[in-house]
């Protein structure tokens, strides 16, 4: 069963509490999403490390309940 955008956002915010999360359902099928995650926790980390933090927050659901996620991460401008 596909994940909802709300479920994805909740999982990310549980692991990265200050995160601002914007999710777009790319195909309208609940299976292909784009997410932009902004957090101070990403400061000083490489893009790969930032993405790993988000994937860890999704608790192994990537490739299963969540088929595809185009991920963009960044640090807030005022951080």
C-alpha cells in the first residue's frame, strides 16, 4: 500500500524535528514523490549525509511502501 504525503512528512519530522518539509505527489499515484527538506540539522553535512538522514527517518520504507522519492535537502538561509 502506498504512503501518503502526510505519512512521509510525519516520519521526517519525527526524526528531524525542526524540518520544514514540502512534498509533491509527482504522478498522483501516491507512489512517486518529490520532497524538499530544510533543516538546521543539515549544517556542515555533505549532500549525501543529508539525504542519508532523511532516508533513515523513513525507516526502511524506501523501495517498499515508498517507491520513488526525488529528494532535495538544504539548510535554512538564516542558520
